[in-house]
């Protein structure tokens, strides 16, 4: 698996979910839960699937936590500072 692509897709899924949920962690978790898994024959499907799975796991398990903590858990320290 290409780690660079994985991180790229993780950030894309995270930003998309936060945009749709207006920076609400619980609504972002709901959005990600409804997002379908990438198809097997899609380009970079392994990286996309792993990134979506990680984003779902972190957002779902952190519904009651602040956005700052969730973003730091995903490794997006700079993004967490921006959202403060």
C-alpha cells in the first residue's frame, strides 16, 4: 500500500465529512457511515478503502469529543490548529 496515497485519501475523506457536517464530529461520523466503500477495480482502491475505514473508526469512536482531538487522532495537527 502506498502510504502517501493513503494519507491523501484520509485527508480528503476527513475534509469532505467536516464540510458536509459543518465541523460537527457526530454528523461527520454519520456521513462517513453512509459513504459506500470503494469498488475493487477503482484506481487506488486499497488506499481508499483503508483511509475510509480509518476515518470511520476515529469519527465513530469520538462522537462526544472535540473536533480538535479527533483531528489530532488522525494525525492532522496543522488542520486541528486551523479549526481551533
